[in-house]
C-alpha cells in the first residue's frame, strides 16, 4: 500500500500563499548572492586579500551550488521540497555567520564557497520552481513560475541597497550576520511548499528518468546553453562594481546599477514566465541570449557613463533570470514533473559550471592583465553560441506507455 502524506490545512494550498512563500525564499537566497559584489572591495581592502582570492571563493560557491543541485533535487523529489528549503535556509544562515568570522582566504572560501554553495542549492530556483511545478496545474504553471520569479526578483532588488546600508552601518562583518539572521527568520515560508511528491504516480524510476534525459539531445543542449547564462550573470554580479570603479564611477553608481538589474528582473521574469505559456520557450531563450550579447557589446564599446550604465542594467535586468522559468518549463514540458527538481538540477549544473569560470576568470584575468576586456568578449561570444544551441532543441513532450494498476 502506498503511503500518502496527510493533506494539510486548506489555507496552505492557496496559490498566492504558495507563490509568495516560494518567492520570498528565492528572493533571500538570490538577493544575498546578487549583493556579493558590493562586499568585494570592503572585504579585500580590510583583509588585504586579492581580487582573485575573493573571486575564487565566490566561483567555488557557484560550482558547489551546481554540483549539489541534482542531489538536493533528488531529496526534494523523494521527501518533499519543504524539508530541503528549511535546511537550505539554516545552512545559509550558518554560512553567512562563518563568512563574517573568516580570518583567512581559506576560511572565507570554506564558508562562502562550500557552505553557502550548498545552501543555495536548497533555497534557489531549483527546489522552489520544482515545488511550484508540482503544486500548480499545468495550465497555471507558467503564471506561477513567473509570479514566483518576480517576487524573488523584488527580494533581490531590496537586498542590494539593504546590504549597502548594512555595510555602512555595521561594517561588512556585521552586515553578513544580519543577513544570516534574516535567512533564519524566513523558515516559516517553507511550510506552504509541501509538494507531496509521493502523491504523483511512480510511473518511472529515477534511474530510468536519468537515462531518458541524458539520451535526449535537447536535454544536453539545455545543459550546454545554460553554461553561457551562468558565466554572464555571475561575472557581472561579482565584478561589475569593481569594473565601474576602475572606469571612474563610484560605489553608489555600482549599487544603483545592481539595484536596477534586480528591479528590472521583477518585471522581466514575470513577462518571460507569461510568454512561456504563449510561445515556444526555446525560441524565447534564443532571443534572450542574442539580446544579452548585443547589450554587453554596446556597453563595453560605448563610453562608460551613469546613463549608459543604467540603460545597460535595465536591459540586462529585464532578461536576467527570465531564462530560468523558461528552461525549467522546457524540462517539465518534455519530461514531466515527477523528477523535475532532479532533472533541472543537472541542467543547472551547466549554469553553475559557467558561473564558476565567469567569477574566477574575471578575477584571474584582471589580476594578470589589469583589465576585464577579455572576459567581456568571452561573455558576448557565449551569448551567440547559446542562442544557436537552443534553436534546434526538440521540445515535444515524451509520451510514455501507461502503467497498468492492479
């Protein structure tokens, strides 16, 4: 006899409660990550570290996040997302507290890289979008993913100036402690995201699902294409503040730019999620990557000014995380939702592998050449390649034989 979890109170199934709770958790997880570039100069100037040392820790964070994501996805698919989200928030709080006490690059890398990297795998879009995909009917799924992403983007927007204010008032270490406490305060938000995966008929084993996915050419193209997304976003989020100061702008311009990215992302993620229910997602993704390449090319070729910065950040922000609900939507559209969190986790590994190289190479190339120019060129080229990779993806649903029930 199958053991089905007991249903919870009816109010916990309210769609708006579910998407708001998921958006708040995702906003905190991604918002703290989005603000990490603001911490770079205060930390390395106070500690006497190099940009590469800071960049390697954040690069490792992205890599660990990607490596851990399939495994946290498996846990969520087996035991439910609520437990994973709660554990991720606690891990995030512990990692931020440890970062505030790190007295060496090794300690900082362990806390910011390893602990926060694992925490992100349990609090960001992989688990949140997986829960939303299971909790919402197919006809409302694009709407729910878009709204959740928009709320998460609003959290990112709030946390950029909030982090700057905390640094100015408490110092960088005190700011990290405050953000760690905020992660713990959000624990109740995990409660409504009780997706009860056992309620979905086990039509397919996990090993069969993985064999099916990795034999699917479109799945492999999604993994490869997502590499470009991770490279671009992680490089910009981590190195844009330092790049702007090198070009003669101020820290306030950098904070404003990151805030504009996060605010534009609120609208952009919702619009991309909404469009994903009306147009072919793979074509939307190809268009996003081409637009990113064009925006970055214009930004680095034109003279840098506050106006050009804000226009660039508005355009990039509008398509910042719009790739995620579209990519997750393709995975659920083709393979179904039974193992959506696990399968998206493997696709997301490609994203985070790109993020590792984007952050680390940004610091390494700057220390070696005194310029970020080469990394901008690589980011532009990857955008074009990603657009070409997404266009031929076969996004038709896989129809499996029905399983007879005794």
